[in-house]
C-alpha cells in the first residue's frame, strides 16, 4: 500500500513539474512583458532596467529555473493589478471563498446523485429511471453559466427569494452552488446507475437474494460497495472540476473567490496572479485525485493487500 501511495505522490509531483513548464512557456508566448507592463512613453533606460530586474536578458532555461525556484517558495512576484499584494498570498486569501462554494456544490452533487443513480438502477425502466435519465440529459445539455443566469432570473428577480450576487449569508451560496453542481449531478448519477446495473446482475448478488438477505442489505451493503469504484473514479474529477470550473460561475454571481480573481487578472494582464492561480488550481486538482487514490485503498482490498 505504501509503495502504491508513494508512486501516486511521485506521479503527482511530476505532473506539477510539467504544469510549471507549460505555465512558463505560455507566459513567454503571451507577448513581450515590456510592452504589457511599461507605459508607451517609457525611456530606453527604463526598458533596460526592467529587463535586468525581471531577468529577461537571461537564457530561457535560466529564466525557467529562476521561475521554478521562486514557485517552490510560493513567490510569484507582486500583483500588477492590485499593487502591493503578493500574487500567491492574494490568491490564497480568496481560496476559502472558492472552497466554501465548491464544498457545498460537491455535497449537493453527492447527496442527490448517488440516491438518484441507485434508485434508477434498482427500478430499471420504471418512472423513476426515466425521470433520472431525463434529469441527467438536461443537466449535461445546459451550460452552467446559462443555468446560473436562469436561476438568478427565477429565484432572485421573479420570486425574490435569494440574492442575485455577492458574498455574505448562506443564502448567497445556494444559487451558485446549484449552478455548479447541476452538471456533476447528472454525470455522477449516470455513472452510478451504470455501475449498479452491472453489479446487480452479478452472481453473488443473486446468491445473496437466494439466501434470503434483505433487499436493503443487498443494494446498500453488497452492491453499492462493489459499484462504488466507478463513481469514486469520477469523484476526483468531480471535485477538481467543481473547484476549477467555478471561474465562470464566480464571475456571474460576483463571488470573490479564486475564479473571480483569475478573470480579473487576465483582463488586467496580471501575469504573476494568473500564474499563481493556475498553480493553485493544479495543486487542488492533484490533492483531490490523491484523496481518491486513498479511498481506492479503502474500497478495493486488492490495492490494500497487493
């Protein structure tokens, strides 16, 4: 088990290294920072001083090593759009808002999708199954930003039940969390249904029923435990995509999280903050997948003993 976890951690660190290379190269391809960061009337002396300060006169490989060394220390420089703010520190200050929103979206997804998928599999081809499939089809067909706008129009403008935007009470969380979770509910419910259908047809499930085991135990104890590997595989993608996919929704609802910071930094060509946001999202993605790998060890005995 320890060897398995060590390999997963090593592969995650290697992936993070590749991401730093991609981020660095994309920054280089985005244009000359001198043109973006200095005014048009900058003198040649100012340009030369800027190039020396940023190390732009160094070979590309040396610039990357400098960038990597600073990234390891969490130093991405000072924000250009928010003067005086450390880029990574500013991003980390907004991370709790994104985790709060993403955590509620994940909770909504799991609480709704798992029972819905299980019910659709148990009562296959019934009304419940058809309703679940229609729900999944609609959820995967609607863009979350469009759904977010519709939710604002219905529940905020028309009914007046919930606030349109901003951050404050729990009520501000409900609409953006639902907008983020809707697609994931549909995907997770379909995966759960497919996995449960396959397991419910297995011989050991039939044997358990022949022995007189209650249907509740057959479904929730025997079948779900073995079918959980498939939705669990998607859970890592679900958690990461909810957190990283909050960029658009945070903009729609003016939620001051990492996604909102990313959009504002891109608009202002704030390269240090953009780099910090990308690395932070990459770390979140890898941690969520590593957490899923740990759950694999619990669910799948072959990994635990092999």
